[in-house]
C-alpha cells in the first residue's frame, strides 16, 4: 500500500507540472491579455498600459513568468488576483462555500434518486417505468441547463411566486430557512442532469451484476428476490459508482458554470468564468491547479475505497 | 421612442455658468445638484431602507486611484468625493472644493499655469479624521508614483510644486496650460493620507479592500462574487444620504439581471442596464419606472484615412449618404438609439446641435461618386486610377447586432457600386495592435471619445496622436490629419472659459462632420429601470455610472 501511494504521488506530481505548463502556455496564447480590457478606455494611452504591464511583470519572457509563478507556488504563495488584489487562496476560499452548498445538495439528490431509478429500471427492465426513466434521462441530458434554469425561474419565481428567482439568500436575511428556500431550484435543476447520469450508470451496472454467477447461485439457493437484489446485486453494482463518484468529486468543488450564472450563485464556476473573462491569470492558474489536484485526489481516493470494499482488488 | 429626456428645463447651462462666474455662489447652492422640483416628496429625516442596485459586472477594485473598470465607479461615487463634480447638464460644480477655480475668480492664473483650490473645512473621513489639503497633495502625488498601479495618469503628470498653503488651500503649477484637467478632477477621488501613508506598498494596502472615504456611504462588507454593502454616513457634509444601506448586487447575466428586476429582487438596474429588445416589455411592468437615457457612447464606422479608397472626401460622403441609419436603428436596435452627427454626447455642454443632418439618398451617393470619377467596372464595382472601391469592414466577432448591421450596409453599399467585405476578429485581437496601429480598412466601434466628459479630443483627432505614425501617443486610429483641427485642439486645451471652449469645439465638430474620418451610426441609448417608489434618482451620463449620486435616493 505504501509503495502504491508513493508511486501514485510521484506520478501525480509529474502530472501537475505538465498540467501547469500547458495551462500557463494556453492562457498566455489567448490574444489580448489582462490589459486588453483597457484598450478602449478613452484616456488610457498605450504608455499607461505598458506601465501597468511592467508593474505586473507581464512584459517578462513567458518562461521567466512561469518559473516565477511555480517557485512561489512551491513556497505556498499562489499569487495575487489582478482583479481584486486578494491572494488567490483567499479568493478561492470566498467562493468555495457557495459551490459546496449547491453541489453538495444537488449531488445528494442526484445520487439518491439516480441510484433508485437505476436499480428499479434494471430490475423492472422494459417496463413502463424503465422507458419513462430512459426517455427522461435522455431529455434531461440533452436540454441545456441554462434553458431549464430560465424556465424554472419563469414558472416558479415569476408566475407562481413560490421560489426566489436566484441568489444564495435575500440580502439582509441570513437565516438557514432563507438559504434552503433559495437552494431548492438551483440544486434541483443541477441535479436533473446528474440524476440522468447516475441512473444510467446504475442501471447498466445493476444489469451487469444481475447476470453474475453468484446472483444465480443465490437464487438457486432460494434466497428471496428482494434479498438477492438488496444484498447481492446492489452492493456489487455500487462498486463502479465509487469510481464515478471519484471522477465527479472535483466538480463538487469547482462548481457549475451555467447553473451558477443563471441562479446568480456566487460560486467557483462563476469565479472561473469571470477570471477568464478578465484574464486574471493568477486566479485562473490557481483554479486550474486546484481542480487538477482534486481530480487526482478524487481518482486516488476512489481507487483506495474500491480496494478496501472489494476484496478482489489489491493495490500494488 | 428615440426622444431623449432632456430633464433640465428648470436649469439652463448658461445660467449655471453665470452662477459659476459669480465667484463662490455655485459653492453655496451646490448641494442642491438635482434642482428638485417643489412638489417632490420630501426625503426622510433619518436614513431609512435599502436600495439594491443590480450590476452585470462585479465591482472588484475599491481603491479609486488604481486601475479599474467603469462598474467600479458606482462604488467610488458613493464612498468617496472628488474636488469637483459634473452635473447632469455637464457643468462642473464644487464638491470637496468650495468653488470651481477659474481665470475670472483668480483660482487659475491668466497663463493657465498656476492653480489654487480652496477646500471645505467641514469634511471628515469616515474614521473621524478631518479632510485637509494634505490629503489632496498625497492623492495627486500617489497617482504619478511610478510604483503605484494607477489608472490613467493623463493630466496628473503635468503637475509641479504641489503646495499645501493651509488645511483648506492647496496650490500647484502646471507644466503647460491644460484646461481638461478640471474635468479630470471630477473623476479623481481623494484618498486619506493618514491611512495610506502608513502602508509599505499602497498597491497591497488593506485600505484597498475596505476603503475609507468622505462620501455619503461608508464601506460595509463585500461578499465576493455576490454583493457589496455600503451603509449610510450620518456625518456626510452634503445633503443625504436618505437610505440606510446601499447594495451593489452582481448578477452575471443580462437576461437574469432583467428577470430579477421583474421579480423585485433588485430595486434598480445598473450597468449594463436593460437590453434594448426588452424595452417594450419592461415599460409595461407594473410599479416600475423605465426610461431611455442617452449615453455618451456612440457607434461609428471608422475609416482608415491612409487607405487610397478613402482619401477622397467624395467617397466618404457617398458612403455616409448610403447609410439608412433610421432603418438600422428601427430594424436592428428596436428603435432604442438616437441619431447623431457628432462624437460629442448630446447631454454635453459642448454638443453642437446645428450640424448638417445626414440624409439617406442612394441617388446622391451615386452622383457623388460619378462626379468624382469613380466609374463602375465590369464587375459593377467602381474604380478610379486603378483603385477599386472595395474595402474590408471589421468589428468584434460574435456581436450579432453588429454582424446584422454589417450585412445591411454591405447590401446598400453594393447598390452604389461599392464592395464591402466582412472580416471580423475576436475583441481581444481587434482592440489590440490591429486597432491601435490602424491595420484595418474600416472598423465598427462603439465608445465615447471624451475623457472624463471633457470635450478635448486631442487623443482622437490630433495628428500627433497617431500611434502607427512615429509612435504617437493617443488613439487617432483613423490616421486623420488636419492642421486646422490640430490648431483648434491645441487652443481648446489651453482655453479655460467654458463659453470660449464651446465655440472652439463647435468648430471642431463642424470640421469633423465635414471631413468624415468617421461615419456616425447612432448614439447609444440606455434603458434605465427602477422601482417606482424610488425618489431622488437622476441620471447623469456625464459620469460613467447610474450611481453617481446615490446620496439623493430615498423611498417614497
């Protein structure tokens, strides 16, 4: 196990270095750069822009900028946002709660409902329920979240007035109930897509498990159908879900770009879009490294958990 | 629909100037900037309630001297004060200063070089410290500090020998007479010396995240990515504030911004306002006030005057005559835009209303080209001396309205034997070197030509402001060069008397309208919206924000 972890750790470091180099180059290849937004500002002359570029160190050769950034990162300094002057980790810290709240609740909804739909669809294959679930999943996957969100706002906020039209809470009211009230629509809209993904995976994974020899053995032994499903099928069907959960973990912390925009949710997804829009290099690079680390960690955790719960798998 | 609300019937510009000339009088009446009619509701005795302003960009830069975007300025105007401010009629009024210095009142010497500003003695910073001339000196010096990431330094770099005469008086000398500096000072917000001087690096000061000013509102808190809360400053030296809390709420999508205006989550729609295609719908909303407000930005086709096709005036005139601008405004912009013949905003004190009015007339366009010797070739495109009357037009790729506009123009230009090809670029590429160094044939852009609402357009039209020629400092991207304009612009920058300046810039507008280095398409109009219960709201597009005077807002 220790040897495995050490090997994975070294692999991850190499991967992070590669990701950071590619990210840095791609970011700098985008035409314009952080000062382009001032190009049309009347009264900001090329001299003003050149001065700012020099002050921010943007006129140095790219490799110098990269090594400077990487060296500071190694010392724990993630850099400072061009946009609001705060350290990158502070900026990320300020947005992570909103995302965790939204993604956390939508993931709980999605996993619970998706797993149930998947199992029921598999055990009642080709039933009316299965067809409705399959078609429903296809619809949920193919309709843009943006549209879903706007329709939800139109119906439940503007027409019926049951739910707020977005935002994380009403300004001046920080009660838990208020947060929950605001959480309903975005988490459900976001969960719709995830339910579709989870239910499809769970369905095929359950079907796989149902065709295994040990299931036939259990049935042959006269174990009740309910017990076969609950004890033998579901447990095994959930194994691939752990890997899926590992892959999905980073998205819980990096946020939902579209949903956060439609529902005015101050999370990481919007931070990423805004930082990209303003070419706020330190924050974009910080978010890139952050999600790369999470992706690597998510996969590693999934591998370990699978090894722990599945006696057939040994880590080496 | 394109009629603009002038909103200044009880207050003429000339009257205001006359008052300014009678030294000091303007200072006494200044707090009543809005010229409230007598029948208006009276504001509450104590600040009450909250107003939430929705913005489609997030304010993130809170040190008003540092590099920032226009969305940050609503926060600056609420927390800070400048020495002067520009009112909705385009007239400069005192703010932290007690009077607007002029050559008549002796505040500015006859040669325009020596300035003397007298300050109010009743202003305190939000932490209780008195505001003095030392703060002004510190602010003006910080801007030109080479280590400081200052926003524009234009004008400020000319200051020499800044001297604090007394806590309420400051003087300086200018390297050269520069009248636009007065306007620049309406956007130069004063920062507290006693706080910033203690900081090792003003770029990284704690102040930048929790600013302290002299304005009507104090810093409350910022929820990053969501909103900024300001609270009433009970010790504000001017009138107001009348609301307890002012909130700037960031709503990243313009459609959602409008939706939250409908749902009532936001009380007032700020930058980037209501989209033109929603204007009709918004006007019908109950309990909402929706207004069309002329903006300082205008949309135009900039012609590269060094291209052989555009050297001849007849060609530029013919192209202008072939633009059906009324049709464009109605068909593409839902009628929410105004016609203009000049770069000068209509609400500017310097707007020349007597310029010749363009008429859409294809026959006249053809005749102009025929008379000038541009003869159609075998392919129907005109040519003269081996030059085909064909050119590329560039604008920001992905801007659907501008793309429709281009297709529309392409068709009408073809009817007079002119070939226009469309070649668009992403904004970051277009507004980079391609624009700066005039690598386009023609380009469609939308911006204001004025810096701080001053009529000085040296950066846009002076022959020394052409970056592609000898690295000129400025943005004369059409490479327009006219000695007559050069001389007028130089005179205008040296002239302090607003009436005299007006004559100069009227003339400038006349010549630009005649020479047509740019073909005006339309003057941008903003759709403002707010809840009907908000009183004291006045638009002022001589500033870049709807929140230029939140001190006067209150709930009826």
